[in-house]
C-alpha cells in the first residue's frame, strides 16, 4: 500500500514530490543530476529520514548515468531486469570514482538522519564488490538501490502492523512533524501505525502539531491524512502540553531520525517537550522507526549531531518577515528524547518496550539485524 508517491527513479531522473510546495501545490520534480538532488535534500524539497536514504541511493545512480555519457537512460525502477546499456570501452574505475564522488557529496547534505549514511554505505559496498566489470558495477548499483526502496516499503507495512497492536479502538493520538508516506518510501512509520489501525477497523482520532518553524505538521501531515480520508485536528505546538494534560490524548506517536544504542532518540525539534508532557501525565509516548534509523555505533543521544538551519526559517514565513531584522535566532532542526521517556520503540521486527542498550542489542540479535555504521561526526 502506497499512501504518497514520494520518490522513484524513472528514465534517468529521480522523481520526487516537492514537499516545500505542499499543501498549496502538488508538484513533482524530475531531478537529473546529483547536484540538483543534493540541493533538494538540503532545502527539504524531499525530507524524512527513510526518504532521504532512498534519495541518496538514487543519487548514486544519477552519477553513474552521467558517467556513462550516453543518450539513453541506463536505469529504471519500473523495468526490473532490463539490460543496462554500457558504451563499449567503459572503464569500471571511472564509474566507481563518479559514484564515490556522489556518495561524498550526498553525505554532506544533512547530518542527523542516520538513514542517509546507511543507504550510502550500502551503495558503496555494492559498487566495491563489482570488480573490474563496468556492466556488473552498474547492475549491482541499480539492484541495490531498487532493493533498498522496495524493502523500505515492505518494512513500513510491518511497522504499521506491529504498532497497530498498541492502539485501542477509539484512541486519540497526537503526532508531531511528518512521519508518513511523504517522509518514507510512501507508507510511513508513525503514520503507518495509524493507517494500519484504521485498516483493522479501529476508530482513531488524530491530532497533529503544526511543527514550527517549517510547519511539516500543518503543511504535510494534515494534507497526507486528509488525502487518505483520515480526520485530523491541527494545533499549535504550544497547545500540545495542555492538550496532553487535559486527558484528551491517549498516546503520542512520532518518528525518529536517529536512535542511539542506549535508546535516546533524535527527532524533529519539539519532540522532547511532548515526551516530557507524556511522562508527567502518564500518557504512552511511542516512537516508530525502521532499523536503518537505529545507530548502535553511537552510544547515546549526546553523540548525535544536531543540524542547525537557516535563521530565516524562524524569522520569515512564505517570504513575509515575522520578526525584527537582525534578531538572533536559535534554530536546531532536532532534539533528543532520553530513552527513559520512551514507552516503546516500534520497528519492522516488533515492539521494543522501554528501549535501552540491552533491549536494543538483544532485539538486533534476535532479528538478525546488523547495527548501523557510524557516520562521520562532521559530514
């Protein structure tokens, strides 16, 4: 099940829905080179940890397309098994260099979401294992990128199924930012739980924080839920604590851009405040994320790099100044929720209650999941 056509690779271009234009305009962009894709990631035309990972994998294919230099496109997600047209005399090492340059560029776009580095590491290993055969290198790269995309969609479905077991009929759920199809392969993580619960016939009422400063909750989550036919109530971020304290919320569910080995989790700024409010009011606080977001090589949340973004995101909305020019701005994109505030972590392998270093390591061992590799501290 695909809720939103977030991203795909077709005929030599990465096609994305321009999330910066929503909800006013539903616009799709065809990005034909790595620089354009990297720019789209930086400016959040595409965003969400899993979606960024898929985009990064497809960026490597773009680099290979350009290095092949032909007029015919080499890769297409819609045509699995189609032979890759390799010009005669193509040097495998030149293709590898182009791919590695793309990996380096894409790795510098956004520092917090570990899925980006996980996907790039998968592409690097696929390319390095192809040897001196140019065709084999291209085939290995495309197979890995398309498998990553297809696998992500399936695991999102499983996250939804596992998480739906936590949701009672009639539940009132608060979510923050956007962890739905727009942020992933097309189904979601936190919103996948809601979609699955609804699919089981449960009556679920959703509340969405607006999520300042870029309003992903107002612009994206509300748009996505209404598009899926799910009623949603929008609220200012500052109203969330009082809503939780009032007893009118049964659970809070968010996504995560990175989960450290001890269970500390980085997510969109404002998530920590929700977790604190939940702990104060006895409301379950859940995180839904794939194993690709779990970074067992980062010991705790203090080691997660937190991206700080352009001050204009805070002082201006849609080109209109809302603060005095020259005012100092603090604009972190993420905050870190301590593991002790997390009731459960929902992954594609099941529900991990009270996540900590021991429970995460044991869950990884049981599921046969390899821990995420640690990205550079200053990508």
